[in-house]
């Protein structure tokens, strides 16, 4: 499961005690900030397209995307600000990466 795979890159792990909009919390290894992460997988729409839904009022701090060789982590507060400013609802991850300042690329080992 995606949550267990991502957990290998965290310390001080916590899980929600009840159903909520975040799935795992902790500190990214080598860093010192504690975050709540939205680690839902993407839904495959076609051979070349997958999507992930989210909420503006989420309790998560970061949204995580899994790729074969890395994790891409976006800041939800910055993402929400971008969505409100642009009015866009269907976003491409590659475009977001170039527009947002706070993005972590975490290599898988």
C-alpha cells in the first residue's frame, strides 16, 4: 500500500485516530518539520493520464504523489492559494511544479 511505502521515508510517525483527510503524519528523514500527509494514490483514467482529487479544507499539510523513482510532495496551503488565484480546478502536476515554490522531490532508495 502507498502509505506503507511512504512511511519508510518518515520518522516520528503518527496515524489518524479517526477518519480524516490525512493518512499519515511524521517528519521527512533528514528534516525537522512535522507534517500531516495526504497520501492517496492516483486513479488511472487512461494509459497516459491519472488523476488525484483533493479538498480545499483538508487537514493535511502536504499532498504526496508517487512515481517509480521518487515522491513529489506539494504544500497544500500554497496549492490552495494557487487554485483560488487562478480559478483552475483541473491541474497538471508538471505545470504545478513550475508554479509552486514549496515542492520536495524525495528520491526513492
